[in-house]
């Protein structure tokens, strides 16, 4: 009788250990799925942000092209209206100074814009990954 009771007890312990292992595995799997879903949402947000940033960059580049084209036409008009060689030199000098200043400003704006884009595009992904890795 002792042997039969011991077998039943051992069988129940094995069953309880299997249930505990299954429960632990299921909880771990559920946490992994939740973390994966959050990471995917972070990546989606990152792509959305990247698309918005690309649109903003395209608009800015079009504005830069327009400003440069306007400056070129202004210069062409001044050259066409020049009455003396000194007027040509003055137009060229003024145009070169304006263009240098404008290109320096545009390069600075594009650098700042690029840094902002890099930051905002990676932020959602980084935040989700960090949040997911902090979970127990």
C-alpha cells in the first residue's frame, strides 16, 4: 500500500510540475508576444515618422531650388540691364555674395533638418525596444 500511495503522490507531483512548467512557458510566450507587438508598433511609428520627414525634406528642397532659381533670374535681369562694365561687375559681386550667404544658410538648415529627422525617426523604435527590454 505504501508503494501505491507513493506512486500516486509522485504522479501528482509530476503533474503539478508539468502544469507549472506549462504555465511558466505560456506566461513567457505571452510576454514575448506583447514585447514583439510593441516593437512592431515602434517600427511602424518610425516608418511613419520617416515618411513625414521625407515629405518635409522634399518641400524644403523645393523651396531651396526655387530661391536659387529666383536668385539666378534676378542676376540674369541685372546683367541684361547693365549699361556699363562696372554695372556687370557690381551685379556679379552682389550676386556672388548673396548666393554664398544663401547657400551657407541653406546648408545649415539642411544639416539641422537631417539631425532632427534622424532623431525623430529612430525615437519610436528605440523607445519601444527599451521599454520591451525592461519588462520582467
